[in-house]
C-alpha cells in the first residue's frame, strides 16, 4: 500500500487488527482462516487510519534513530539534546552541548553513565521531595524498568527507572511526586490526582512530556 511496509502475522486469534511498530512497519494480525484478499480489503477499509498513523509512526522512527548511539547522533540528558563526538580514550565527558565518548564506546557505555548519574541524582531529589511533602517511604530502588518510569509498592518501596535521567528535571520531579502521593492514595483516584496537583499545579504538562517520549524507555 503506497510503499508502506506491511507484515501480516497469522495466529489463532478471532479478528483482524493492525498497528504500526516502532520502525514504521504496519503489522496486521490476522486469524489463520482469513484469506489474503480479506486482509487487503480490511486494509482498504482503514486507508485513512493507515495514512494518518503511518506519518506518526515515521516521526517516532526518526526520533528513535536520532537517539541511536553514533558519532553525529544525538543523546538526551535531563531533557536536553546533546551531540555525540567520539575522540581519544578514557572517560565519558559531558560538555556544554555534546558528549565526548572514547573510541569503542557504544550505547551500553552511555547507559552505564546514565545509571551512575541516576544513583547520584534520584536519591537526593526523592529525599528532598519526601521531606518537603512530609511523606515517608521505606526504600528506593533504581531499576532499568522499560514499562514504567516509577512505581510505589503497598509497603512503601519506591522504584525509579534510571531512564528518567533522559527526561527534563520537571518531569522527573513529577514522577517523584506521583510515587510519593501513592503513600497517601494507593490508586489513581480523583483524590490522588488532586494531591498531585496540590504539590505541582502544572503537573499535566510534565506528565505529557513523559507520555510523548515513552519510546525512550525501549
Ligand atoms: Zn501511579
């Protein structure tokens, strides 16, 4: 269809469905008994949806590529984009507008660096926020969670993803406030959101940034 890459996956499911993956390929999930012609007419019926969402998927694929690790690429740190330069040996150096990586560094080196920053930054911010809000928690764990930025257990254990270090400071603060508010309400009720809002009146803006950049967790 108009040069849009399509992949049909047959399985024991009941109905046809489709979605774009993060590379911009249209994935059509089809029940085993459905014919090729039926798949095609299903796609024809949804031409508008496909065109619209193809553009969105491509933008996301572009974004992802921009954050791929290589010289000339871009990286995010605390919500700011940095260029990547590969030069010499030794440690990773963060300059004003670029990261200087030693020869042979790869995405894993950047992730290790981010993790180390997370271990310095997040405990300090969480301690401060908890103190300011007059809320206690039991412990903080820093994880590489890919499904969520943060969580809070019934017993008061807060888990934060080191991937938060790619996000703007305000969005990180929102996650801290969100998890600490779970110490008052263990749900996402109206009362919970009212609590979040009382701590951060413009939280919606900072939450939206996280929603829009969920692909950074992958
Ligand atoms: Zn929550």
